[in-house]
């Protein structure tokens, strides 16, 4: 985890300079709005919020968003944006999702392109379930299974996910109403120079109790 955190700390200052990320974030926000009935009564947690771009895109559709990320530099950038834009319905904290200091009862927990960076998926899903209020929703955007080319020489714990496997894990934690939707793809030039398209899914699930 330390290597990943250091990599994102280093990348934080220039993270927002990549225009393709901004376009991708807008698409993610549009997909989330189309999948869930968002409103100003919803209290949300974003897992792996980075510099806060997705939360800012969704700010006008939700009542409160807490951004969570393990990179202190990413969170620093997010907090600067919150202050600069005067957004009192957003907040951000540098912490691990497994931290006991994090309080639950979120109506929605969502994550975009973060889950594959997490080692202990079993523990993370258990923790997410505990933080969601009864009737609340979980939404995950991530990569379908790939061969490791997406991250190349910066390996991650999971090279995407098989929907059937992820659905089984979610059912095992107590989630119901699990649905998968193929959304956009990420076009990426690999270290070899080859250009490849990596498809993404959006998964939604409900905590019934």
C-alpha cells in the first residue's frame, strides 16, 4: 500500500492537468445520475476520491459528500478546491477505509476506479456494508478483468474484476439487487506503444437490512 500511496502523492499536483480524466469524470457523473435517484437528502461517501473532481461534479445532486482517500496530497488538493469554491456540503479526509474513526450510516457509498487498488477486497466490502444505512446503496465503477496491461510496470492488487465473482462477494456480505452495466471504455497507450481500449462496468447494490 505504501508504494501506491507514494505514487499518488507524487501525481497529485499534476493530476488535474490530464484533460481525458476530466472528460471521464463527467461521464462517470452522468452514469451515476442515470443509475440512482439522487437528491439533496442523500449523505454520500466517495471511496478513493483523489482530488475531488467526481464529488464536485455530483455536488449539486447530493446533500453531503465526504471524500476519502489514502493519499494525503490528493486530499490536500481536494480541500483547496472545497475552500476555493466555497462548497460547504463537501468535505475530505485522508484515511484508510478500514479506519475505526470513520462513522457510518451513509445513504450512498460510491467509488470510481479505486477498488482494484485495494488489497483486502473481502475486508473492504465488509467495512462498506457496515457504513451504509439500511436501504442505502453501493455503486462501484471499475475495470473488467484485464491482463495487467492497464497499469503496466506499476502493478496493482487486482487487474479488474469478473462481474460474477464480484456479485458473489457482494451477496456474501448481505447486499441485494445487484446489477452490472457496461459503461464507457478507457483508451490508453501502453508502455509498449500499443493503444488499447479497456472497458469499464458500473455495479449497483442495496443494503436491505
